[in-house]
């Protein structure tokens, strides 16, 4: 059916909206020219653009990224990985305390099953390598490590991005375990997230160097903690130093291995992190063989 126009002349029917064909409209997108109803149009600097053109334009804009390749949107988001690691540590401590019947949790069967004892790892109990990184001998040990993880982890996660941050955390944990395997007494028991936390300290120092800012404050904290690790009995110096070295090396791979374009740079960074993680695992396996031999 046509509508009468001026002078009685019939007007042609209006076209339907490209997204809602049953809705006639006299409007169109000034970018692609397709008919669109008011619901599907967005104001632009020149005319109006349909929602499809708006989405295409947003996808064509490169995302701003941190120095490590993480998106700025993720950098200001909740540090999910840090909070998740903290939650796991707290839950594991609560389980061991419940089993032991008090805050002194070292009598827990879970604690005894996952503490890092090099000779037991050499006997095939490799679950201790990762499990020990989530155990803590007492509420004070847990509180100190979780406070350090809260302070350091949030910044590292913001710069590295969640996936890279989790990878650096894991490599640091493995690096601390490898150092304990090689340098600690074979029958000693080591627990705690300190190796991973020291790895994040190393990561922070590398990030500051990459940003051409002074790493002196972080290095001073590392030095103080190394002195405390030596001076206070019962603290695993080797676990701390191994985690520190592995975390710093993994972060350096992310920040300093450069490709011809951003995509290749990110791939090279992941290859570097994977290589360092593989070296730590290899060191653990080789040491296990030596202890058995």
C-alpha cells in the first residue's frame, strides 16, 4: 500500500531496517548507507552510524597494552589470580590446622604428605614439588607470605597480565623447589609460598629495569629478606633464591625477547617462559636421579 504524497502523488514505501526488516525507516547509516531504524543507530561525529559499523570500528582500534603485553583493561581489573592463590593457600592451611586440631598444623597428614623432602621426591613423590608451595607451618608463616603476595602480586599481575603472571608464579615455585632439591639437605622438609613470592620480587625488579626506572627499592627489599633468611633459623634460603632467579628470568623473557611485531614478541616471550619452566623441571628430575643413585 502506498502513502499519498504532496499533490496526491503516491510515495514509495520505506525500506526496512537492515537488522529489523519488519520496521520501515527513512534513516540510514552515514558510513555504510544501509537503512537502519533509530534503535540501531548511534550518534557519530558526522551523522549516525549503525551498530554494525560501530562494532567494526571498535574492533579495528588496537588495544592499549602494558610493557609486558597485557591489556590496560586487565591492568585495572580485580587481580583475580593473586586473590585465587591467596585463597588456595588459606584453604590448605585451614585443612591442615583442622586435621592437626590447632594452629600448629605440622602434625597434619596433608602437611606430611606434601612437604618438600628431596629424598621423598627422588623416590617418586613428585606431587610434593607443587604441593609444598601451598603449605605453611603455622599462622604467622601464612600471614607473612599472604601479606607479601597481596602487596607484590597485585602490581605484577597488572603489568604482566593474568596468564603471564600465573606462568611466572608457577615457574618461580618450580625454581624454588629445584634449588631446594639441589642445595638443601636431602631429608629436610620445606614448605611455603616464599619461593613464588621471591620470584615476584624478581619480576618487579625486571619490570622496573624494562621501564628504565630504578629497581633499588625492590633490590633493597630482596637484600633484607636474604639477610633474614640467613639469620633466622628454619627459613629456606635456597627456596627463596631459587624462586627469585626463576621469576626474574621468566619475566626477563617476557619483557626482553623481541620479535618483528607484537604478536611474534608475545610468542617469543611464552617460549622463553616455557623454556625456563622446563629447565627447572629438568633440574628437579636430574637431582632426583642423583639422590637415588
